[in-house]
């Protein structure tokens, strides 16, 4: 039997090669159109033969004229409906519909030509029966030869690649069913759907497309293994809405592969579904329901205006720049000291938004003279201040740099915003500014205090700058954050290092954080500190376990997890507000306003001048002392500066 198959394959290959078809999987569109024309020829012969009770003669000029007429008309509709454009091995219901309508309209056009000819010359080319038989025969012929090509491809490819993976699809929604259809029609096969898994008991023991639906009554991994499957596929929409989180995490614990598939509307059926189904990532598991923002409000403050973004090529800054592009600013100024990152951002943005003036400015917010030139030259109306030093251990060892950028740089921008009548100033802060335990957090808190107190000193004046602060926790995938670090450690074979087994952090995605920043910037009227709903806190040890399992390893068996101790300035958990603060709701469920005691501008300004003066003299101890005087809740942890918190030293 196998020898017969090999013989058939050899004959087919030789035949196709002689016809100029070297790859049956990717037929040229002109070859497809040529074959469609041959189908028209065959169907026309057969229809004429059938209508004449098998007595028709084709050796006459009249039949030749009919043949030319029919070929021209059908070719016209093949081109109109683009029946020859798709990849035949990925033919779908859409392609079948194109074939049907091209056959139907060809018959209708021939009928119209017939009627016109009858009226003008009295000559009839086709009978109604002929056209009905022809149109049905043409549709069936075009469809059947495409199915034949798919089967030939299957003979060549599936026999050569017999290994496909048995999987379950989570859910039995219309999207899940459409995905199953796409997978079943895909050649070569990467997956074989053996069932749907669903929580709804009413669907139990039913079938869709001949595929059983299994009710999730017991452990998912038991159902998967009992059916000799090795993985599950979850739709992106279900993943975002956390519908099957429990089942996914269970599969993760038992080393069952988890795949993510986009919604069926995002799949290009001509390219196939295989390449769109990918291994699930940790970002998928930590992601939350999609955020709905008020695009109209944001558009009202951004459209047609000049916007300045500092630190615009960083993780947060670059995303804000890209999101701003959607709201049609007149001009986008990006201040960034990292020239390569700024160059890359410039190329990406100008390619995507070629109708927006984009001005990349290699500059440093610590240089007030350079900043003032930018304000004089471009007159920014809204500022998104993202530039900052953020790495806790690094800033603990470099407090002068933290002061010069996080405090002095922010002060430079705030003062110039007032001087040049900037409408809105949005400062990006951090949860580490709350009850800070490190230099970085303390300098960010000092910057918060400065812009808030500056606004309070000016708010009685007409058209004063609206200073708005946004505060949130860790973002997934930002430069130097834990997720890329763990990925790198896993890729290099481990160990995966954590600082403490009990350390927890809040996470949100970069797009989510930036969407909320944009929303807050549109709702703020000045003086607010906005905090975001960060969701559930994530234990870093659990994060390490999940990432190791996603990579196909077993924690502490095939991949070591090593605790290295808390780093200087690091604490076990972060907070978004202190004990003295209260929160007020906004119209957006994920954004709240923090009410804190307002600070006196003169006191804050004088304190900052002293801190900056000590920084310029490189007086490290004095910097920390003065920071602790300005921010009394700043208590150092795991740091050499802890000694400055003792009563004897203060």
C-alpha cells in the first residue's frame, strides 16, 4: 500500500512539474486563472453535450464563437471577484462564496447577452436550461478542482509531516468554533482539535463539528491527559477577560502546553492559522481586562496642540508618544538624552504618523538653559514628564544623579512651564514615592511635593498651569524590570534569582499604564495626584515559578530558583498611598484621586535648593539628611543610610 502511495506521488509530481507547477502549495495566480479557464472549457463542452442529448458536434465556427464569449464573460467575473488570488490550500467558505457569485453573475450576464441578441437579431445563443446547468456545473467544477489541489497537497505534505499536536480548545464560543474550523482546514496540520473544554454543564456530551464538548467538572489536566492531548488553546479575548484563569494556571502546574490564539477576525485565512497560534507568555497571564478610556476627552485636549514628552524614548515615554499620535497633535516634541533610542523612535513614529510634525530633541532636563530654548522656540502647551532615574539599587549608590534628574530636572520643567504658560503638566511618578525606603523613591516624592506646592501657590491666578501627578507601580516589560530579567536568566539556563521569597509587587502592562495616564491628564483640573487600580499584588516567587514552567522547566528541579537577599533600598511590598491619605473616586473605575496634606511652597522650594546645593558639592550624607527632613516618612531599608534614621544621628 505504501509503495502504491509513493508511486502515485511520483507520477503526480512529474506531471505537475511538466505543467510548470513546482510547488502545489503556492500556485501562481495566473496558473490558477488559467486552470479556471480550462474548467470553463470542460463545463461548456459537457453542458452542450448534455443539452443535445449527447449528439452535439463541436467542430463548427458557431461553437468557437460561443466558447470565446463564455471564456471572456467568466474571466471578467473571475477578475472582479478575485477568485484566483487566494492560496488554494487555504481555501475557505469565503473563497467558495466568490466562486458561487462569479458563476452566478456569469450566467446572468450570458442571459442578458442572450436576450439582447434575441431582440436585435432574433438569434438565441443559450437556452435557460443550458445556463442553469452551466452555472451549477461551473461552480461545482471550480470548487472540486480546488478540493483536489488541497488533497494533492495533503498527500505531499501531511504524509511527509505526520506529527501534529493533539489539543483542546478552551470554551465553545463562536470564536472557538471558528478557530477549530480554521485549524482543521489548515495544511500542513500543526494541531488536531480533540475536544472543547467548557464550564457550562448544558454543553456536556454535545458535539460541534463532530468534536466532543467536555464539561470541566474535574481537574483539567486529567481531561487533557485522558484524551492523549498535550496542550490547550485559549482565545485572546477569553484570556484578557480572565475567563479560564484557574484552568490555565492548573495546566501550567502540570506542564501542559498552553497556546494563545487571536480572535478569528484577526486571522488572515489566506496566510493560515498556524503562525498566529503561539505559546502563551507571562504578560498574557498578568494582563487584565481591556481598559476603556474616554477618547473624546483626550482628543479635546490633544488635537491640534503642541505636546512635549520628556524621556520620550524610554519604556513609558515611547508608549505615550505612540498613543499621542492617535489623537492628532499639531506638533510632538520629544526630549531624550539617549540618541540611539530617540533615533529609533523617530523612524517608527514618522513611518506610522507621517502627518504629524515630530521634533526629536537630544537634550537633558538637568540643563535648564537648553530646556528654555525649547520652550521659547516651540511653545509647548502640554507636557508629559516621563524622564527619571528609576532603578532603586543604582540610585542608592548614586544619590547625586537621582537628585539632579528626579528633583532638579523636574523643578526646571515645572518652573519653565509656569514662565511660558503651559496649559497642563503631567508628571509620571511611582508607588515607590509613598513611604519611600530608598533614594529613588524619596527624590520622586520630593518632585511630587514641588509640583503640587507650586500649583497650590499659583492656583488663585487666572490661567495658571495645571499640575497633575500620576502614580503607579511596576510595568511589565520595561527596561530592567523583573520579567525581562527572568526571561534572560531562564534562556541562559538559570538560576532565576529573587531577592526574597515573600517579596510582592503590583504590575500592569505598559499600554494599560499609559492609557490611564492619558485619561487622568484629560480629567485633571490641577493639583491632583491620581493613582491607578493595579489589580492584585503578585508574589515574585510565584512569578518565577510560572515563567519557569512556561519555558518548559520544573522549578527547583530542572531550573534553580535562588534567593539573593533584598537589595539596598528595597522593601518587601510597595504602597500607592500612605496612612494619612484618603482616596476619592473618579468617573473611571481604575483611577482614583489621592487627597494628601498640601505642603508650603516656600518650605519645599527652600528645602530643594539645599538638597540640590549639597548634591552639587557631592555631600552625600547631607543630601540624605535634607531629603529626610523634606520627606519625613523616608525611612531607609537595607541601606547604609539607615544610620541617619536613628534619633542620635538626626
